[in-house]
């Protein structure tokens, strides 16, 4: 842990600015994950329509995400990131001014709603992690991704806690429900604006050649303007992320509403469980870099996917809200370990100049699956078939674990395979013979 504290103090300025922006922009996400489905339910919308709103936001995000990565790699990522961070503020302004269903759909597509984040979420998803990964050398990539996950987790925990505040104020007769709801959206808009301002001083190194980046590892074909993309590998990644997105769309995005329908719980009873789930992640994230050094980054991903899937099984089996909430808290804590590892895996396995493409394709498939399936989950919930979305989601997460084990777990990463040396070979440790051996450059990711 001492090594991790030293690395935290050595985080570069641009990484710190990115993390500050992430915190400010993620508080509204945590708040609306709990507040927004219940807000729509209180407006009288059916659960099928609520799921459809999440689907519309996700479809818009997915379409843009699949296109934005190549553009960001060519034109620079900073401008797209600033635009994506600021865009949800327009959606929050619309939420604060109207309850018309059509405008609610438009506002949801602009950003800030659900894990996909609408159009704004597409711009940030394709650019934030490649920019963050480029601020540090490969040996520190998993650590800085863990810090990014810790910041995101802290922010969403704060947001989830704030989700219960409007209900408390209304019950205490300190304000009306309309005023409290509008105050939530105005506050989200202000936080989003602050997140965009924090990005203005950030420098963009993505347009440089990989060998010219201050923290870039020497890569094969670094002399080429357009390094060759391993599309078979990207496809394997895309399938893995798509299966996770399917589970997320079926289970997590409408889970506050599922808790309400299953246990009759109000937002004031649900919000603390979602906040606690994020806090549980904060306790586990610091162990990710140390685990990655022992198990490998792929080993951490596989361990977290398996354990989180097993814990998710306990949610539909729980007889009362506290038991279901406890399983969800433990499961989310483990998922908080999984994300920095799998994002580090994604950024480390491809050429730094192509991180935008690999990110947009992989997370674009994640976003598509996540976008389409909340409507199906809403269909089941409308008919009080509460078990079906969770069973299908658990199946998707289990399939993701099996797919990763079969196709991705042996992928080499620069910090685990050594450094590229003269002649295009990569020197790696030969643990069996106690010596070192050289691999041809085509085998270096």
C-alpha cells in the first residue's frame, strides 16, 4: 500500500484535472441512477415507457460512440471530451423546465441519464480513459485507472446519498415536490458545468506519434502513421463488453424501481443502499494494482467477474430489502475492482494511437447492449415478472466470464511482457528457465 500512496502523490497534473472533472461530472450520474427512474414513476409513467427512455438515451449514445473513437484519434480527444462533459447540462436544463414526455426523451438523449450517458456520455466514454491512460507510463496505468474508478465511485456514492434529499425535504414540508425536483436538475447542471471547466487546461497528447509521447511505451510499427489494428482481438473484447452491457441493461439500470416493486421501498429507503454499494467499492479499489502485479490484469478481471456474478444471484433470492441490499452492496464493491482492471486491460492491449478506436468499438458494443435491454426489463416489470430480468442478466454476466476465460485471459500487456528493444523484439521474463527470451514484434500488443 505504501507504493500506491507514493504513486498517488506522483499523479501528473493533467491526470489530476481529469480526475477532478470526473468527480464533478459523476455526482449527477449517481444521483440520477436512483432518483430518475423513481421521478418518472411519480410522474405516472409506466415502467415499460421508463425503460424505453433509458433505451432511447442509450441508443443515441451507442450510435455516436461507435463513430467518435476514430475521429478522436485523428483530430485529438480533448475537444470531444470537453463537449461531452458539458452537453448534459442542456439536458438538465430541460428536465428542470418541463415534464412533457417528449422533451424528457430529448433531454435524456443529450446526456446524464443512465450508465450510457446519452450523447454526452458517448463523447466522454470514447476519450476520457485514453487520455487518462496517456498521462502515465504503462507500469502505472492500472494504478491511475484505479484512481479513476475510486473517484467515480466516490462521486456516484455522493450522488446516490443526495437522491434521497428531495424526499426528505418534501416530507419535512420545507418545499414542494416540484421545487425539490427542479433543484436537483439545476444542481446537476451546475456540477456538469464545473466538470467541463476543469478540463480546459488539460493537454492532448493523442495526436503525437506513440514514440513521442512522454509516457508512451515503445510500440511495434511506431514509425508508421497508421499502425495496423488487430480487429480479431477488438472483436473478442467487444463480445466481452457487450455481454456485460446486456447484464447491466437488464438488471442494474432499473434496479431502484425493482426494489420499489419487490419490497415496496421508497427512495429514502433505497438511496442509502446504493450509496453504501459505492463506498464498499472504495475499500476494495486500492488493492487492484497489487492484485494485478500478482495475478496479472486479466486475472483480476476474471476474478472480479466471477465473484460479482455469484453475489448477484443473492439479490432475487433475498426475502427482505436489507438482505437484497447487502448482496447488491457486496456485488457492486467487487465490480468497482473489475472496471479499472478491464479498462487498463483495454488501454494496454492496443497501440496508444488507436485507443480511441478500440475504446469506441468495445464500449460501443457495451453501450448498445445496455441501451436495448432496459425496455425489455421494463416490459417484465410492468407485468410483475420480477424474476426474469435478473435471471437473464445473471446469465449474461456468467457468459461474459466464460468468454473472457476462453478468449482473452492470455493477452500480453506491455508492463507484463517487458519492453520493446532494438530490432523489434520484446524481452520478457522466462519464469520456467530463469532467463530471458525475445518475442517477435508481431506478438507485442
